[in-house]
């Protein structure tokens, strides 16, 4: 037996690379808990690769147990791995020490090898041998490795050799052993917060697991590949923020319609419908939010077994970040990422009556007139303005009558100026085009209502300004506010005449004292009659002004009340029953969480790419969903849900802000806005924020263009294409292709010098040909869309029913194709790489054993099924093992039996009714 222990090569104290080999190597990542929340995982500091050969044992399964010994006491075992050996007694596995284990220079490690045959975990083990060594021995070795003996438990018999060696990818480490020891000990005690362990990354990722491989390239060099799968706290934090925003929006809408004045019976019943609809959603969302807040721990993952849980309806299923870092000799690592998530769908309400697209088409009411949120806000502002200006105008009119008795010209002029200013402001508000259009729409809708309800919108309002034929005069509103202006002009003209008359009377007054004494009584009498004549002449004009203002206010209030109420109806009741609205919000929440996770990782990885940053604020970012759902049974409903959820993402924009501090919780994204438009704020550190373009610093909104390409690849899709209908899939792909083309054209027009943008035309042509081709399981569509997404720096998301089997096989194939096309992975090792990565998913639990059973495959995700029309450079030739093929005979028998059953059923029905 040979036990080899590899120490990772350290390039700096802050970053250590985990060893790998041609087959595979596993690195187990732990996690820390700080303040009740799971922090990001620290970098592994020491990795042991156990390579046993020539084991003298009849066992075929072995267990390797590694412990840390301090002061002659086993402190804590670091890991136990069970592996399967070959018929020659060879096996390979690895165990990783993380920062949590606090290794010291004097620490000793003990390795024990057991036989582990048996079907249950209670099977009795037998120890084959053990050995131990200290960290000091490992660090002081001047040779590339140290050799130890593996002995039996009594210490008498030597049963193998243990080698501790350093990993060298291409070049020998030139650092002296004494300096390496110091660096390693520093790394054993703490982890420097480098880019991958920064507070920004810890805000997005948690509970990471990884595996590291070393593969050979075509030029006989070695690639170090680190595959990392992480959960994210955004799975729960964003749904909670969305629920809070929706609760606030619906509560605000209830308050707005309650503040409307008394309505006629028909419109008042509609107001009650809006209030009841909103209150029902508020109650459901508050209950869901309370359940999420009351979870005992800080979760960051929802398993597929809980996808039907009512209280987890808004949480995405199996949301993971799948990241791959590729390090070539003499170059820094390159990251590739795909977000995997269960198809955004409402499994709680299930799919008995179809998915969301079908339900909306049945229950959604098409309103003849609808108003946006901005128009509703303008209507409320105009209502408030009119309600404020009307009493001011009436008060100044009363004051004008009082001043006319005093015959004080200066005071009269002051009151007239105030009245003119307020009235002009009132007229300016009434001249809004929204009032005219709302009155027209209101009277048009009133005509379509039953006569018993045709008494106007407000209780005190009558349906005025209609001819005998019942048609509304669209110019009546212009005459209404024009009458207010004319009334004011009449008052101003009368005031000028009265003041002019008073001035002329004063000029005709005689200056002779005798005449003044004799005519005193006559002057007093004339003054009294003149004062009364002022008030008498002003009063009719003031009354006319009041009537005109009152009429204009009445019509404006009716029009703006109609806008507010109609806007509330359009946003609530017209969208369908409460359960459909709740379903739509839940699906949107699942899709939003996945997209925000992908966006944050994309931004963090592109901070040093000026072209990418310019693309963000000038064009936006592409979000490409890859669906692997069939168009048969429940998955057809899931696809209908997913189609609406992906389309709703276009109402989301992003903006980048500066974080308040360096604490991880300050780097969590925040959500604001309403259902008509949400804005996600993504915080960056001060240093990163300072390097952004000025447009992004100023809060420029980053748009997203979401597309969905779906190709069913399982056996149910075979049935759907043979006996069912796949028109939904074709329509979704065609519409997404059109949106993708529009985005690429916009990118080419605004950033013509961007790398790779000129090749998009050829890819679009290839995509169009694939979409037009009538082929079954045409996965070429997915591959071309995937390549285009990578080319334009987009966000990639892959989904199937639960983001397990089909998703894992798709992601691993994509990663291996990237290694071959971008990093010259040798063709002979392609199969090995794909096999290793898929078995990694099996060990992580992402694949539920389907890959382990012989005879399993998914059409299109196995490279031995090349689609016609694809260039050979796009398609890997690998994995010839029989594990990756459908049992063709089974498929043939199944389809023929189904046809036979249908024929017999038809014969029986015909015989029964003849």
C-alpha cells in the first residue's frame, strides 16, 4: 500500500492552490458562523491526497480517516472518505484541512485506513494500517517529498509507504523550505481576505463545496481546474424584500382609493373590490413574510423536497452558483460561472389548470382604458392641487367684495393680484391633457354601463355636458376652464372701470372752500351710494367666477378620481383572481433572486474590464435562461410559469452604490420600487466604486434583457413530440431569438469596437437556422444561445424541474466544452473530465443517482449524440461509456406499447357505441 500526502503549493500567504491529479481531487469546504449567519468559506490550507496501491485485502471499499493529535489526544477528525478500490487493491481519495482546525507546527496528523465493505453504515470495520507525521516534518523537508511507513495497529508489520509531496503544476517552487513553512503556518491560522474571500463575495456566496482537478492540454501542459458550487443568502433575503415592497405597495393603494370622495354605487363597488383584493394579498404576504422571518437559522437554500411548501413559495428551488476557475501555467485564473435554479414555477398551486400563461389568458381582463403609475400619481397631485386652490380662490373673492366697500384702491389692487395669481395657477392645472382624456374615457365607459348606474362617478356629480343623443362633447372641458379665465377677466375689467370712475370723480371735485362747505352733505351721500354701487357691480361677477370654478373642480375631480380608481383596478382586479396574482409574484421572486445573484457575481468579476462597465450603462446586460423542461404533463405548466416570470424580469433595473462599511451585511443588495418597476441597488466597496465610470457612479440605471430558450430533452419530451404539442416551446424560442437579435444589434451599434461583437451576425444566422429547423430535441439552439451569451458578457442560468439531474449534466458538458475550446483540453482527456465532473455532482447531491445507474442518459447532453448542422469544433466527442446512453430498445418498446394501447382503446370505444 502506498499512501501519498500532497501539500498545496503556496504562491502567497493569502492564496493557496489545492492539488489535483488527472482523475480528480476533492476539497471539502467548511463554513463559519458569525452573528448567526453563515460566513463565506475560508480557503483550504492543507490538502491530503491518499493514493493506495497493492493493498493486501479482500475488501473492495476502503475508508480513510484523518485525525489531528495535540498533546497525545485526538482533538477532532478532519475527514473520513469512503472510496472504491480496483481489483488490484488501488484507490485514490483526498481530505482537506480548513482554517477552522487551527493547525500548528507541532501538530501531528494520524492517518488510518479501514476496509469498509458492507451495505449499511453499521458494518464492522477492520483497520488495515496507520501512520502519523508532524507539520514540522512536512515543512522542514528539503526534498520534494517525505517518506513514511504505514504499519499495522500493533506497529510490527509494515504494510505500505506514505509519501508527502508538494504539488507542482509546471514549474518548481523556488521558495526556500524555511520560508514556505512560515507562509504555510500563517495560512493555517488565518485567511487573508483576497478577492475570492472579500466581504462582497461573502455577501453573495455561502456553504461552498469545491473540487480541484488537474487535466492535460494538447501541448502536454497541465490545467488546474477548480470547480465550486455555492449556495447564496439571496435565496431568502430578496424574497423577503420583495414581500415587504408588495405589502407596502398594496397598503398604499388601499389608502389612495379610500381617500377618494364619495362615489356612486357602481364605482363604489369597484373601490370595494380593489380594497378587498389588496387586503387579501397583504394578509397572505404578511403571513409568508412572518414565517420566513421566524426561521430558526439563517437559511440560504431551499431543497427540491420543499418546493411545494406554501411558506417557501417565493423562495427559489436549489439556487446555486456553479463557478469554475481555470489556471494555466504562467497565467492567472479565469472564472466561468453559471447559475442553476429550479424552473421558476409555483409548485404549491400546482399545474392542474395549466401554468401562469394559460391562467392569465383565461382570467386577465382586457381593460379598454388603463393608466400607468405615473399617470395615477399625476392625478393624485392634481386632485390635491385643486382641493388646495379652490378655497383660496373663494376666500380671495370674498375679500374682494369686502374691500370694494372700503373704496381703498391700493388694497383692492392687492387683492386682485392675489386672486389673479391663484386663478391662473388653477387654470394651468386644469389644462393638463390627462384631464381631457380622462373625461372622454370616463363618459365613454359610463355610456357602456347599465342605465341604473349611469349617474356619474361622484355622488353629487351628474353626467353633464351630454347632448340629447347621449354623446359627450369633447370641447366642453375646454369651455369649462376657459369660462374661469373669462370670469376673472370680467372682474379685472370691472375693477379697472370702477377705479377709473373714482379717479374722474376726484378730479371733478371743486377746490373752492365755500362750495365744499355747502356740498358736504351731497358728497357724503354720493360716497355712500358709490360704495354700494362698487359692491353691487362686483357681486354678480364674483358669483359667476365661483360657479365656473365649482363646475371645473367637479369635472376635474371626477376625471382624476376615475384615473386613480381605474389605475387601481388595472393593477389589481383586472390582473385576475388573487391566487393568480400571488402565483405571478412568487414566480417573479424566484427568477429575481437567481438573476441578482448572477448579476452581482458578473459585476464583481468584471470590475477591471472597462468594456464591460461601458456595456452596462450604455446597453445593459443580457440574461439568458436555458430551460430543459419538456412540453408534456406538469412540466408544460412549469414552462408556462417560467415564460411569464422571465418576461417580468424586464421591469427590473440595477444601479450600483457605494457600501456604507466593509461589513458583509452592507454588501447585500436592496430592492426598492413597485410592481411596475423595481430597482436593485448593488453595493460595492469604496475602492471598487471609485474605479467605475462616472455614469455608473451617478446612479445610471442598468437595464436587463431577459431571454428564455427551452429544449425538452427527457423521455417525456419524446412523447410530447410524438403525440403531443410543442408549439409553446417553439413560440418561446422564436420570441427570445427576436429579443436576442435586437440586443445584439443595439450592442453592435453603440459599442462597435467591442471584442467579438462583429462575429455576432454569424451566430444569429446560425441561431435562426436552428430555430427554423423542425428537429426533435434540437439542443443546437441551446448551445448557440449559450455561446452568444458568453460572447456578450451575459448572465447564464440553467434550469430544469428541480435543477438536479438534467441541469447538472448540462452544466458539466458546458464546462468541459469551455475547457476544450478556450483552454485546449486534450481530446483524449475530455471523456475523463466530463465523467469526473458528473460524478462530483453525484457526490454533492445535485444528481440523485441517475448518473450512477447504467443505461441513463439525457438526449442532447451526451456528446456522442451530435446534432446535425453543428460544426465539429462546437461539439465534443467524448464519453463513449455505455453509462451515458438511453436504453434504445426500452424507448422503442415503450413507444410501440403506447401506440398499441391507443389503438385498442379506440377499438373498444367504437365497439361500445355501435
